[in-house]
C-alpha cells in the first residue's frame, strides 16, 4: 500500500501515539505520588491485577489478533512466533539474573540463603523484563494506531482511545511491578515515560513502510503476546504462590479475574465497534 509522504498525515499519527503514551505515564505518575503506606498496601494487589491484565492482553487480545490477521493457513507460524518469544524472554531473563548474580551474592555463592537470594534476584529481574515486553507492545500499538489512521482518520482516533483503555490497567500494574522489583520512584517513572512514548516510533515506522508493517504485524503481535505471557506465568504467578493464606489467595484470584475482565471488556467494545461498521 503506497503511502503519500504528507506531514498533515504524519503529524496526527505522532500526536495520537504520543498522547496515548503520555496519558498512560500520567496515570503511573499519580500512582507513584500516593503516600508510601498506601502504595505499599496497593502494590501486591496491583501485581495480582497486573497478572490478570497481562494474561488477558496476551491470550484475549494479542495472540488471537495475530491468528486472525495471519489467517488459519498460517496458524502454525503464529505458534512458532509465540514459542520464539517465550524462548527469547527465557534467555533474556537468564542473562539479567546472571548479571545480577555477578554483581551481588546469589544462590550459588550463598547456599544457606539460596531460596531467599533466588527470590530477590528474580524480583530484580522483573523490571527489565517488563520494560522489554512493554516497549515491544507499545511499538506495536503505534503501528496499529497508524494503520487505523491511514485507513480513516476517525478510525485512528477511535483506535487510540481503545488502546489507552486497553493500556490503562496494564500501565498501573507495570509501575507496580517496577516498584516491586526494587526500582526507586524516580527511576521507575523515568523509564516508564520513555517506554510509554515508544509507541511514537511504531507509528512513524508504520507511516513510512505500511505495506511491510502490515505484512509482519500478526507475527509481531504474537511475539509481543509471548513476552507478556512469559512475565505473567514465569515471574508473577510464582511470586503469588508464596502467599498461601486462604484469604490472601482468594484476594489474588479475584484481582486476577478483575484484570482479565478489564481487558476482555476493552476487547469486547472494540469488537462491538467493528461490528458497527469500523474495519
């Protein structure tokens, strides 16, 4: 699909993608500005909520969207993209843990404190993992917004609103994960802002090479879904299992369902909009 190089088209795409990122970062800033006792109380609950949001974004939104975009004839390739994403993030987490192990004492160096040290290093590794996954996800959001805007400007605006609604619960959960991983408030906010506006890069890239971007989009969606799925299953859920108190467990389950339901609702509204005539 040849795209005319028109600043009047590019500038709104930049505005929409940047606006979604900045609005998401603003929500995170409000959360970090809360009193510390309230944040400490909220963080474990938000981690549970984020687990559901990440699972929902991967399994309700991104991966089904990838299959739909690629078509049933290419479903095995989508499966391979998901598998590649899971394996890559396994390797990335190993590298992050290996670096931390060489910076500090770790399980191999402190046998008597092995389990506690392992939990500590896995917690520290969560920050980089969620940032990598969120960056990939945001770039893809930029591609989707640009594709919608180039199809029809009104559709681009509606898609940007839907992306923000989709990102909102995940953004709050992500900042909670960054704080949970040991980052300071300033560092967490700075990195979150940088990652949030990475959607602009996806929008610009899509504008300049929309035909290529649309061709690889289903596989990129599958890869991004794999990253979110890995963080939820490999990192967050094992941490939730460390708390076996029945009341705490019920709270975790309810919050996971709330995260899933929030993502499902945003996807449902997108489906209703599409059924009403939006492509």
